[in-house]
């Protein structure tokens, strides 16, 4: 594997899930495999889980990791090729990525979307600029349009809770939020769920359709109650509008998930990538209940990252 930026194919996903579960049972099995290798963790945006879980994953493999919070601690980057840099940007991505590529054996990048430039965001422009100029393997720590390490951890978590159902009903349901939130987690969760062969339903209010590149093959509805019926897994996530790009069309509190809404899906487990705004996106009642898999998902981030790093250095 050279880069890890998206769902590749079902076989690769199955192998990564299996490897992640193996690392969960024996995290230090290949404790020396990465000895002498160095991973640069480059953050253009904040993080708790992604940052710490990937550092632990690297440590479990003997890989040295160095974090650079580029948004706070480094130079303001120019991303456009050919730019006249006479405004606020100080260093070109062409130079910065090439330098980082010479310092590290692999890079991991977090670069959120602008939510204002739909063309660049949809093309994953910043991530691609890093890949273009770093010239070493790159792992996405959440890009403008995808969060593949989160989705791999989510697939591991589903695998652990399948209860012998080869094709579970998985529901991705929109949740209220007061801020314009990226589409990456929702896109990726749809991409991986469909790629793994799950029966995916996506429920959202009108105006919140996701990019069809990620949702083709899913059942899409505005009827949340119908979507939730007989669900095995309910993934709760907010995202801003895609067609009216980056807009909050409404903060529709009736879309918050409650126990009452899950009456017709008694076995349903509830997932969220975290961080979550309690009682806005998801209620205490659900988050603190036995249905909630959120802590298991967050814990599995370690083994998802470890499986990916292991694949890159093997
Ligand atoms: N779920 C997730 O990516 O969490 P962080 O933003 O804290 O890394």
C-alpha cells in the first residue's frame, strides 16, 4: 500500500479489519517492525482521537512519530501552484511538503474542507497537493471529503457487534448542529458501508443530500422513523448542505435520536465518531446507554491506524 486515503476494495477492507482485530488482541506483536522509521503527523485542524490513536498505533509498531500542528505552529501555507505570494501565506506547499517528505518515511495529514470552495474541496485539493509534493506514502487523517481511518475503525466496530448478521441494516442519520460541519465522516461511512456490502439507508431532512459519488447504492429517505425501523446499527452525524454548499439550512431539533425513535429497532446499536455535542446532536439518554458504541469506536481507532501503518511498512 502506498497511500491510504479512501476505501479501496472489499478484499483490502476485509484484510485491514482482520489485521486491526488481530492487533486489538495483541497490540505489540510487531513491536520492532517499524524500528528506524519515522511518521510525520501533520494537522491543519484540531484533533483528539486521530492524533493520539495514530501516535499510539505508531508506537505499538516501533515507529517514531512527530506531530506538527501546522495550523498553529508553522508557516501559513500557499496551496495554489504559480501563486504570487504577496499576501498572508509564507511558505508554498511545494516547498513544505518536499521538506517533510525528506524528513519522514511517511506522512499523515489532516486537512478539512473550506466549505466555501466546492470545486477544490470536492477534488480533495489540499490532500492531493501534499501527495504530489511529499513523494512518500501519505495517510489521510481526515481530508475535505473523506475520513478513512474513522471509517475503518467503524467497520471494525460493526464487525465486533454483528451478531451473526452477514448483511446488517445500517442507518446513517443526520443530526442537528449549530455549525457548518464537513461531509467527510458521512461520505466515508457511506463509502465503506456500501463497499463492505451492508444494507445502507441514509436519512436526512430535505436539502441535505450528500455527494452521489459516496451514496450511490444506498436507500435515501427524508423519513427518519421509517429509516430506523429494524436497524442493526444507527450512525448519527451532522453535515452541512452539499448542494447549497456549506450552508446550514435549518437546525432541526426533531431529528435528534431518542430511545422512543428506536422502539421499532430494539437491537440497534448507536454510533458516532466523536466529538459530539451532547443533547444537540445526540442525547445523553442514548450516549450513556448500552446501545452506544462510541467509546468502542474511539478505542478501535488505535487498531485501525495500526493496521494501515503496518500495511504501509510491510
Ligand atoms: N473522530 C475524530 O476524528 O476525532 P478527532 O477529530 O478528535 O480526531
